[in-house]
């Protein structure tokens, strides 16, 4: 397969990777996640359990989950049901399926509610998407398709992207699209195929193309937010909201780009998206610290004293395990070895929550500029870490490419 514009520096980091898939114990890591999930279920489940309260975070000074109500403005509510579905996939244990069903069903109303923002993909596809993949429940399929239809109402054809935050149009000065939105395109692609709605596919592709054109700097690092004129579609500015600065590379934002364009290539088979996924990956990998877990922003001047972001490492590890299957030769090997290195570091005592907390991982950062979830355990870090472990397990078992995509 032909790759465009390869940089000579793309593989500088390959020689620094010492952990291989043969030495990393993925089964032990999965068993650890199971134990931590059981501890959380012990905390949460009783005769009076309110299944609409979802784990969100654990502060570094705390030990149990802070719960938040599953509402339209709580974007993380789909990750805990997703963790339970992944535990069911990993073990076949019906207790995880039962709990996953109970928590997932708390989100159904969102498929019938006007779109609050772009996060419907995170909310509904991590929960209902995994649920349908593992059970085939036709009700789940209907909810996903309805959710995709709702998400599509945020599309502005003048711009060519989905509006991310309707509530922030005035604050940003126009139609805003954030890099996180790339992940939500997966639900549109799925609904297009499974709901006979080809226009949803077209929306997703156009969003990815427009984002590719305006959301990245010459070195392929991304802005968090791109702002457009609502009427003309003119690109107005790139900026940050959760990163260090408008010109900095916010780690989780770049992680969403890597994951998002890998998924878009899978769904379109268009080589331009594969080429782009590799470019946004290489700029991230070439700037990683030795243990392959990024600082929350690559340009924070307080590095090496800046907080790390385990959540970004989990997202990228999962993405690379898919991306490597579309690549060949040295690039394929480099991406897989980098993913294993990330998982090895995340599975070490440095990043594991262990007996201190109910979560899988410590040391994630949510919204540094707002002073929110700094050096915390956050539910989406656990979700993508577990997803990555399952993907690696399936690779080790020589499963097919379709089976590898544990993420729906």
C-alpha cells in the first residue's frame, strides 16, 4: 500500500521501544480490570441502586467513584456501561451483562431528546453500540439509529461539520467543531450501514474532510477547536479550550485525531484518511516521553513536572492496535510495539490505581484550564485502556481484523 509524504523521522522512536507483545502479560492486565470492576460493582449495586448514577472520576485524594447523573450534559455516562460490556466480552460472565443492560437502558431517553451537543456518540455508541455488538438486541439497534439521526441535526452544510457545542457559539464567535467530535462519526457510519441511511455516511465523510483541511497545523498537530462562519463556512480560527495554548499540542486532542482518522479509514477505505492517520500519529509518537504516557499537553512549559494523561495513552494504544493492521513493514511493527509499550506502562504500579482506588488507572487530566479532574482517575481512561487490552488479546489470538475491532 502506498503512503504519501513519509517523513524520515517517522521511525526514530522505534528503537526506543523495548516491550514486546510476547513479554507483556495481557491476561494479567485483563484480570486486574475484572477485579477492579468487581470492586466498583460492590460499591454501587444494592437493592436501592440508582442505575442512572454513573462513575465519572476519583480524585487523587479519594478512593471511591464520584457519581454523576446520566443527563444530556454529562458526556461521560456511556463509558461505565461500555466498561461492563467489555468485561462481559472478556469473561462471558452474565453478571457483567446484567449490570451493563441496567446501566445502558438509563440512556435510552437521549435518543428521543433534541441534541444537546456532539457527545451523543460517546454516550450512545460506547453503551448501546457495544451492547448491540454483543447481544444483537434489535431494540439496541433502533436506539443507535435514532441517536445517529439526532446527532445529524447538528450538521451545518454551509460549514461541512457537525456543531460541537451549540451553547458556545457566541463564546467562540461562530460554528465550533472540536477534535473530540471525530469519535462520534463512528455512530453515523454505523447507522448509515445498518439503518439504510446513506446521507449519514456522507455527513461523516464531509466532517472528516473539513476537519482534515482546517483543524491541523503544518506539522499535523491539531487545534482543539476550529471556528467557522455559520453562514459562509469560512474558517475563522483554530484555538484551544482544554489545552495549554492555541498553539500547543493538547495530548488528548491529538489522541482523538489518531483514533478518529483510523476509524474513518476503516469505514471508507479511502487512502487519504490512512495517510492522514499516520501523519497525526507520527507527530504524537515522536514527542512522547520515555514511558510513552504523554504529559497532558506536549507544550506545557512546566514539563517534566507537568501532569501526565493516562487517558490519552489509552486512547492512542487502542487506536494503534487497529491502525497497525492497515500498515505494512516497519510502520506496522512500530505502531504495534508503541501500543504495547503504552499498555505496559499503564499496567505498571506507576499508573495502576490498585488497592488505593476502585478505578483501573490513576494520573489522567480532564480540563486543566478549568482546574477540573487534575491528576485524577477518570472513567474514559479505564474504558479505552480496557478496549486496548481486548484488542491486543485478540491480536495475540490471531483473530480476524473484524474481530479485532473490539470497539464496536
